[in-house]
């Protein structure tokens, strides 16, 4: 769906925008495991303002809305984000459930600012609205793999975004 060259060029553009937006500031980039790991590392390699890297793993379960759903944090941050500029880095926003709950959780830790950066956005599937501040590509409702995204835990390491036919 999206070649390695296209993905990398877009990541460079997003990094340039972040460098501009946070000039003179320090940021904490939070990669969301496991899917966000490739995008987060490629993005932060191109960031020139001081950046601290941390990771978090979460899964959402239960009801469909952020008010009644719950987020299960299976790996928490090491950093204290209170009073700091935070950017959450994800591979894909689908229904929005995971990120909505995760953002609520992070907001409660009182960061100075909290933004969301995703490589891919599948708006057709959205159930819970989430504010996307930096978005790589808007994509149709197809099963995508590569650049962190899996099919039965495989293919995350593909350096491009592919489509699984028939899924
Ligand atoms: C994927 C993706 C997001 C979430 C998006 O993670 O990385 O975290 O799903 O879906 P949503 O918008 O419907 O909540 P997944 O749970 O597949 O885990 P993984 O990153 O380890 O593959």
C-alpha cells in the first residue's frame, strides 16, 4: 500500500513539523508497544530537539466508550511525565478505543502538553473520537501489515506497509 520510500519521506516531514513546533523545548516520546516501536524509533531518529524515549504497552477491553471502558496497562512508563511535553507515538488508530483510554490515563499524570502522533489513520473504523495531532497517512479499511503492524504476530518487521488480501 505504501512503499518504504514513501513511509520514510513522510516520517521525515512529521519529524520536521515536530522540530518546528517544539523549538526550544524538550519532549518525551512514548512509543506504544508493540506496533508503535518501528515508527517511534524512525521518527525520533529524525528529531533534533531534546527527546526522551519511553514505551508503554496497553490493551483496551470492556465497553466501547472512553467513559466506561478500561485500559489494561501491561507495561508502564519509566519516566514521570508530570509537567513535561509528551507525544504519544502509535502505528495506527482504528476504532480509537485504545488511544482514547490511554490518553485519559496519561492526562491524569498532568503532563504540560499531550499530543498524539500516528503513522496511519483508518477513520472509517472510528468508534471513539481521538484528537490526532500528527498523522502520516489516512488509509482505507484494509488489513495492513508491516512497519510495526502484524498478522498473527508476524510481518511487523516489513519496512513498508502491505495489505493482507481477503482479510
Ligand atoms: C493496535 C495499534 C493500536 C490499536 C489501535 O494495537 O497499535 O494500539 O491496535 O486500535 P483501536 O484504535 O481500535 O484501539 P494492538 O492491540 O493490535 O497491539 P500491538 O500494537 O501489540 O499489535
